[in-house]
C-alpha cells in the first residue's frame, strides 16, 4: 500500500493519462511513459474500458458519455473501476473522486461536483445491485 500522497499523485497521473488517451489512443505508450509505476493499473483500465463505459452510460440519464468533459470522464472511469474492484469503501472512492473533480473541473457553484457525485452514487448502486464481471484484477 502506498502512502496517501503518493496514491493521490498516482490517481492524478492516471487521470491525466486517461485524458490523453481520449485524444491519442494510438500513441498510448508515449503519453503514459512518464509514470511507469502506474502502467499496470492504467493498462487494466484500458483493457476494461468498454465495460467501464457501458456502466457509466447506463447511469447517465438524458445524457451521453461523449458529452462529458474529458477530465470528468477520466475521473469517473477511474472511480468506476475502483467501485468494481470493491477493495475500498465506496464512500472513500466517491469522496476521492469528488476531491479530484474539485481540483480539476469544479468551477461554478459546485455543479460539476454535484453531477459527478450523483453519477457515482448511481454507478455504485448499479454495481452493488448487479454482478459485473471484470477480465482480471490489477
């Protein structure tokens, strides 16, 4: 287990890598090479991205995943994976995701924080109530 500061830094690096992945999918390794310690987790997310995105899509009402801000999408993807893994309390996962939202994208009246919080609550309930199967564990 990493110290909390390193863990938060790794999450930030993964979010940045996921953001870049949305733009440069073909050059994946180039954009992830500056954070070698997160490559297995990042690759695991990419390997499971279709499952993760389907879960996110399912819980977006009157909204589509391609309309999400790319940074928010990266935060939600990482949090969704963590919720699927069930290694940490869902409250901690959602709280950390909201902290990252606040740091990177929450601008006016906490609207983005509220949106992401509600979406992640719905995703958690969906995962809790359904048995999703992942390819492997990281």
